C-alpha cells in the first residue's frame, strides 16, 4: 500500500478520533493489545501513535459522531448512544464491546426513587426528567405518548431525585451507583456500546477504507483475545480421542506428532472462563504438560 496520495505532498493519513474521558484509558489499552502504541500528553489533544498513516485527535464521545459526519475526522470511536442522540449520518462500522468498567453493553435506564409511585413511563405525565441524553429521552417518551419535561443534566444526575427531578435517565453498566443512591429502574431507554464510526466520504476512499478495515480486524481480534486463552498439551495417542471430545475449540484443534511416536502435541483456543474446569478433566483423560497462555489477538 502506497503512503502517498497521487498529486499531493506528504504521507496519507487516516484522521482518527480517540474518545476523551471515561473511555480514554480503555481505548489506549485496547489499541495496545491490537499492536498500536498510543501516547497521550496531558497538555495536548493530539495523541501520538506508532503508525505514520494514522493521525489521532482526542474528542469527547458526546461530540465524536458529529465531527465524523462533518468530515473533520475520517473515523472515531464513540458510544452508539451519542450517534443516536446527535442523529449523525455516519456508518457504524463495528461494535466494540469494551468500556471503563466491563466488556458488556451499557444501558440508559429510566430511574426513580425506590419509594416513588412511578411504575411505568406513562406515570411521568407532567413530571420532570433529568438526563444528559435529552434528545433520545424526549423521543422515547413521545413514542409512548407521554408529555413530560426533559431537562439537561450537567452531571451527578443520580442525586437529582427526588428534590430536583421526579425521574432521571442515566447510563449504567453494573447498576451499583443507582442502588447506592436508592434508585429503582423503571425501564430501559437505550442499549449502547462503543462503535467505530466512519464518515461516508472516508468509506468511499479506497485507501482509507482499506486502512479502516485493517484497523477493525485488529481491534476486534484484540477484544476477542481478551476473553480467550491458548492451551497446549502432550497427549498419548491412545487417549487422543477422549481428550479431543473435551475440547470446545473455535476450530478443530491442531494435532502434531511428537518425536516419541506414541505421543502427540495438541494446541487449541478456549474461553478463559472454561479453563479452570477443563484443565483437571484433561489431566484425568491422560493429557500431560498442559500449558495455558494468554493471547493478544484472535482473528477468525
């Protein structure tokens, strides 16, 4: 791939937005696992990356999709929630299930105090709802025929019930903060996760499209590897069938003969959560020299 654009000076580069704020460190960690070294200077909004074909800029997730839609950036990582909130005309190319706290999807939920009489959205008629996700919340209530006042919350939304608002719409991953503030979830307004969003002009550019597709492959491979481990072991040929029946592999395990003819080497990839139960069973089935090892990327 050429790094020069015909008829222009200097190397070509993909303009990529890195989310500033709660996703910032998790994004840097993900890029590191994908093979990129991203360095953020506290005094600069332009992180460095060890790929001369990428130029990074720190942008808050809330604004990312707007800048991608306006072609200030070619692509960026941000929450699906902010794409919907901003009604941004972008391509949501890849779902990347990672965040500050967990690797699961987050939810924007309608909450009220534990002792509130509100049991459904319809009970909010004429009430006040505080949220950072104003547009989505208004549209969600309108779809249910509910007329309520929705006001923007600048933060600390959980503490606004019941004195400043009758209900809130807030994002949660584990629900622990809501429980700590004695709030009860009434309904889910929107599920969200991190997405790689791409501008339509950038996607039409063959060079940028190829660069973006390569980036998606590596990021998704790094995320998949985060929950997988490799297993290798020596197995006597007479016990091979019993061992293979125990292995929940993504593909068929690799089996290679060892110098000692009546033994083989077996290599496979499994989910990490399966290892603690599987390894003792493999040992009982005759496997020896079992080694579990971490993975950086899993591509399939």
